[in-house]
C-alpha cells in the first residue's frame, strides 16, 4: 500500500507525514516537482522520481488559486483510479468565490445574502438590496484583491471613489455578527472550534475552544463538503450559515486546540482509502508484477486502458 502526499511546502504537512510513516509506505512530493505536459489535445502529468499510478491514495494540500494546475492533475488521478481528497472540477468551483456562493445557494445550503457584479457602476444599486453592514470583496481574474467592512452608504461611496486598481468582480455580502465555528472535516469526521466575536473582530482558531456541533450544523457541513466536491476541508459557519470553504485544513492553527488529533485522523482516513483501493486494483493479468514492468514501456497506454476496463467491471 502506497500513499503520496502532494503539497506546496513540506512544513505544512510534516505531522501528517510523520503519522503515516510510522506504519505505511508514504512519499512526500512537492507540487513543483510535477510538470504539465500537453500532447495531442490532452494534458498529462509527469512526476520527477515517481509514477502516480504506483499510489493507492494521493493527498493534495494546495490552494484553490492553483486550480489551473490541480485540475489536470485530478483528471490524471481519475484515470488511474487512485483515491484523492478532491473531486475533479471542485477547484474550479472553489477558486471563484462568487460562483461558489451561487453553487451553495442553489444546493439549498444556508449562506449569507450576497450578490455579485462585474461592474463598479452596479455596486451602489446592488448594495441597497442587502442590509448594512456589508462585506465587500473585490476580484481581478478570479483572484481576491480586497476585503472591506462597510457600515453605511456613505462609506460605500467613499470606497468606490477610492478604487484605483483594475477590478473585474465584486461580491457584496451581508455581514453576520456572531461567533465563528471553524471545522476541520475529514470524510464524516468533524473537528470544530468556536471562536468568539468581540467588537467587529473574531479570535483566531488557536484562541478558540472545542465546540460540539448540533445535528443541523453537522448536516450543513457534510452537505457543503459533498456539494463542493471535497473529502477533506475547512468549513466556517456563523449562525448556521456557511461563510468559508477551503480544501486546505490549517493544521497548525487547529493544533492549539486539538494537538495532532486531526493529522492522526487524516492519516487513518488515507490509510483506509488506500487499503480499499489496493484491494480492488489486483487484476488478472498482473502476474508476478508484470503490469508494473510493462507500465514503464510503450505498452503503458494499453495497461492504463485495461486497468480502467477492470475497474469499471468491478
């Protein structure tokens, strides 16, 4: 059983690597070691020093801003059939916050009232449809540029006049005053921290306390996970409404409250998924490891095709 950890920085996943390495064959690979190769209308992934199809489970720890790289990687992983913590297409949803808000709302998941527009000329008229105070987020090429709390129409006008940089998107959202519940979600296992709201500011996760979710909160979190397409994520709630969804769990922030429990649970989760994949990947023509040998020759495309046929049959 082989598990691959892909991350931007090893430091961010070191405790997870340690938890897995005690009993499993675990490899860490920096994302920058992967290369996208486009050929014949298809993008493939090349990994230096390893082959992706050698792994039963692949954990990806990366920002949604890397969607243009991660999504082809997810397509490749889907082709080989290994488990990963992200579904294909989910990073395209996650990187675009206005679109994410629409996806959640259409799925019936409670979120703060919000409206998006691509023109600064519409901001004032749109803002009238939402009660103050407002959260305004500006974007350029899907990348978040600025976040601002606006308390009055006058403040909104001053903000609009102050815009000097190029902006092609605005998200106007109601500001909900209340304690924030930040949850690290792994499959159906949830670790939650309640952060106090004090004078327009919320404490950091490491300053919060363990929180026991009620049934409705659990249902909202798990439904959000399913709708977006993550199997591992950080989800924040305020008064039962989803205000944040990210595919990265900030382990170091949660560790102040949960120590290394989250990494241990994730290691257990990845091990279980890898075991399931390993049990299902044995194929009739894999005599004495010949499949692995052939996969490194020009027979590789045929081997992948046969693998897919076998998985579909199973």
